C-alpha cells in the first residue's frame, strides 16, 4: 500500500493524530475555563454597574446600544488576552526548542511554528469566546426593568446564579483535566508492567548497511559479519552479540504471509506474520525464552536444510493444539520451505504497547540481508562500553558507516512517550484550570 511521504513515519501517524487531537481537546477545555473566569469577572463588574446602566436606559439609551457597549469592552479584553497569548506562545516555542525537554533519550524532535493558520485559528477562538462570554453578562445585566435597577440593592439573584454557574463550570473542567491526567498516569503504570518477552537491560543496538560498504555478495557479507561478531564477542564485558535484519521494538518490522503445512496450496490459507533474518545467538543475546525445541546452531548453514523458529502466537494460530516441531512452513516471495525447530516466547513488533503478533525467524546464513542491526549485551557502564564497542567494530572496517548506538530499553520507552507527554500536559493544564477556578 502506498502512503504519502512526510516528516512523521507512516506507522506512527495514526497514534500521533490521536495524541495531538486529545491534547487539542484538553487545551480547548482550559480555554473554556479561562473564558468562564473572565466571563464571571465581567458579570461581577457589570452587576456592580447595574445602577449606571439603569440611568443610561432612563436617559434614552436603548438596551441594544448598552449591550454593544458592554460587548465592546469584553471583546477588547479578550483580544488583548489573545495578543498576550500569542506573545507567550512565541516565547514558549523558543524555550521548548532550546531545552528539547521530551522525556526520552532518543533523538525525537518536535518542531512547532506559528503560521497564518495557527494565528487565524487563535483569532477565531478568541473572537468566539469573547462573543459568548461577553454577551451573556451584557444581556443578563440589561434584562431587568429600569425602576428596579435605579433602586439601590436591586434584585441580582439571577446574576449571582450565572456567576455560580461560571465558577461551577471552571471547577468541572478542572476535575475533568485532572482526572484525565490520573487516568493516563494509571495507563502509564500499566504499560510499565508489560512483559516485553525479553531482557532489555544491558542490550545496545547499532546498525550498518553492507550494500553501502561494498559487501553486496552474500559470501563477502556473511564473512564480514562473522568477523565483526568475533571481535565484539571477544570484548571484555560482552555476554552476547548477534545481527539481524529486524529487532523487536525497532519501529520498522517487516511482515509477510506464512503458509503452514497442510495449506493444500491455497493462496488464502496463510497467517500474516512478522519476520526477521537473524544470526546464531539472537535469542540468547536478547534473553528471549525458548519454550520448546531449539534455536539456531552452528551446524545450520547455507548448505543444510532451511530451518525456522516461530513464536508462541504463530504456533497457536498455525497449529492449534498441536506441536509445531518438525512441521514445515512456506515463507517469502519464493515460498521456500522451512522446518520448524523451535518455539520462543512472544515479543512486541514495533512498540512496547503492541499486542503480541505472529513472528517467524529464519537464519541469516540461509536468507542473506544487507541492511542489518547489531545487538550486543554488555555488563559495563553505558558511556564507556558504547565507546569501546564502536571502536572495536570500526577496527574491522574504518570506512563503515555505523549508525548511532543506543540501549534497546530506550526503544521500549519510546512506546510510552505519547502517554508520558499527554499525562504531563493534562496534569499541567488541570492545575492551571484549577488555579483559574480558584482565582475566579
């Protein structure tokens, strides 16, 4: 399926759209609370001018003229507040870009800019809020009769009820925002308890493209990979190392159809599954438990029968109630046949919040891939260990265009980033709305 290119990866657009829509809704609630606050103050001010308005009406000023007068005052206040908001937004964006205070160590950057659409939207909101919350007090204060307004201490019960309604609305909005923040914090706590199906501690991930380094030939490429793995595994503090075309939580997993044996050649009798071409030691390095059978061994190679390892989800869908060991599956565009030799625990494909999905793992020696990731499990400190690791890899080929090296746990934390952002923003907005309610 073709998707439009953009600054945001296609697989993350739906989630980002939901997050920003939710943040926009929360900010509109704060705007409503602030507008109700100003409306309440305008109502209190207009209530104190009831006698003045009654005198104006007694001298011949029509109700419409007085309403326009009060509405003009309210609009001036709201427009001045809108201009102040634009100034605060400009300064806030400058501060945000300078601090880059997103709660993640990954190079995720959000760029915001004020253009004519944002300014037009802000002007429309400001004008609309000014009309609604400025018109209500004006209509309320001019509704009574002239004689009643001329008497000192006239009946203002209706005005008081409207003011109480404004305050109650602000408190209600504050409760909604604070409750939203609490729910997101609860969801975040539940996310932190998700079992990723592997041991993330101490695993570092980097990448390189063999095609860019002149290792297009499978023989040369696999030989280069073996030399790099040999170097890395010999490093002090390294408990394991492996390479693969895809890793869990890397945000770019590949998927395709898998035909279990017994499909009878039917093209629609397949299981849509994620797949990864991995080297020996993949499951041991990532700490993925083996449930039955075995993983890849040194005896498995280019000249031996093709073998595959599946996760528990794929085993249950393809062979429900049966053991998949010794069964076969067809996989890939050429529908090559593989023998299933092992079943491993479920992992997440792109993000820690994903549901476990079918996975099939094949041996890199049997399905060569040039764009690879290198995963290393180390026991040392992160900064010193990463420096030594990169030096050791580049010692094999100084021209290697090595990607950044980051802990695999950071990729897991990226899946909770939307919840963290929304929870922090909702909590801040809830506190602001509660402050405005108390001020009103």
